[in-house]
C-alpha cells in the first residue's frame, strides 16, 4: 500500500535578492499533525521560506506541494487564497473596526450566516473567549488577541498553518501557556504546522522536528533531542546554549588537552580541533591540599581553576573559572544555589559523553 504524500512538501526552493541567495536549495516535508520548526538567527532565510509557501513571495526555482499536488513552481502558481494555508504572525493583524466574531469569521467564504456563526462560536469556545464574542480587539489583552488570531486562522479549517514568531510579542508569563494551548488545538485539528522562530527554547518546546537554518540553507534536521545532543558543528551547539571550547591537536586519533585525552576517530594527525561542551556538563570538585579528584574514564583528568564570579540565575547558578593552564575562562552551571567566593580554588572535569569534537 502506497503511503499518503506529505501534507506539505517543498523541493529545492531558492530565492535571491540582488544576487545574494537568501534561501538556497531548501527541501523538507511535513506530515498532517506534525509541527516542524524552522529555527535560525535573523536574516537566515526562514521567513522568506514561509512567505514563498504562503504564496506572497515567488521563488526563483523549486516546487511546493500540498497533499502531493503542485501549488507552485516557476511556471504554475496557485493563488494564496486557494492553497488552504492559515497564517499567524507576530503582529496579530486583527481588524480594529470589526468585532471579535467578525474577525474570526473574516476568512469564512463558504456557508450560510448561521453556519459561519456556529463555527465562530465553536472556535471562541475552544480558545476560551466566548465572553468577548461581541467585543473589539482594543478591549483585549495581548494574549487574548493572539487567541483570536489563532481562531481566525483556524476558521477555514486550513490543511497547513504557517506561524512566523507568533508568540514573541507576548509577556513571558503568558507565553508558555498560550503556546501549549495553541499546539493542542492545532494537533487536534491534524494540521501540519510550520513554525518560524529564532528562539531555541520555543523550538524545543513545540516542535516534532527542528530544521536548523543558517545562511539560507538547512544545516541540520531532526527530532529536538537529536538536534540538541548530536549537533552538526560548533555553531549548532552554541545556537542552543552557552558553550565552552578547548583547542587541541590530534595525535593517534586522540586530542590532547589539560583535561586529558579525547577520542577523535578518523581525524588525521596534526589536525587542530575544537572540543565543545556545555556549562551544565562541567563537574566541579573542591581542592584537597593542592590536588583534585583522581582521573576516571568517564570524566578524564581534573584541571585547576580559580573562581572569578558566581551568579544565581533562578533555577541554577553560573560559575566562571579562570583556568591555570592558559588563563582562559570556563563556565559551569550548577542546579540550585552554589555561590563560591571569588578566588576559591576548585577542580573541573568534563563528561566525555557530553563533548563534541569538531575540526577547527
């Protein structure tokens, strides 16, 4: 039995401005009920990709399919209103002169007046805003306006929802709850979702798949856990979190550092490498009359450092160390409160299974 085609598929999409490729040979597919996140820094091409899928920007080359049917290439172009795609943006773009009910009903082109009203009531009940059905956007909070925008986008029952930083304008206290509610509603409707964001936390929280984008290209795709724990390069590590970097040279498939040797299989002798690790994977031990803990296979050799600064960050503490071996600064995070005084001598080890070795 032939599996059904993806709900959304883009193939080899490219767009250039003034000779510079903003989107360069991008391809991916999204299944019904799946949330894929295009994640990357500002200017990497993710919003341009979204606009081409929506039909408000024309690609230079490449193809876009919905349920296996071509909706756009460089010759054929289905108008945006016929693509069965919903849109949500950072600015909720509600019509100030229309009531909440009329805003939600705006995209409903088919059906009787009674049928449209029933759909509006259904959606406003789902987003817990029925009490505002006859109110106006200026009477709502930012979070309430965002939910009205969601209801409006869902009203025509789109097959695909495109979301461009839709939560970035919300207060942090509201954001998590509204993101979770939005995700629940979209999954219940079996909608394929493409979320564009520059916030790693949002991507990790919402996505079934993350497509990490940089300079117009997708450099890594996969489940959030895999993208986070198996980064493709040093920049991918740093995009998701703070990182520490050791420089080393390879000899006999081993990179030699003050923290001991690190495996570097397949790397030629003499190659300069970066050993990258996150602050939460640094282990801290106390000084024992000038010595630290004994070397182990899992943590390697301890290196001596002096506390420069310690700060409590809420759920964890961040401690910065000036390392004896070269004067560099390494950062470690510790759960809860740990605030050693500046000048305190301590010993650091690094978990071998949480380190990444990249060609420098």
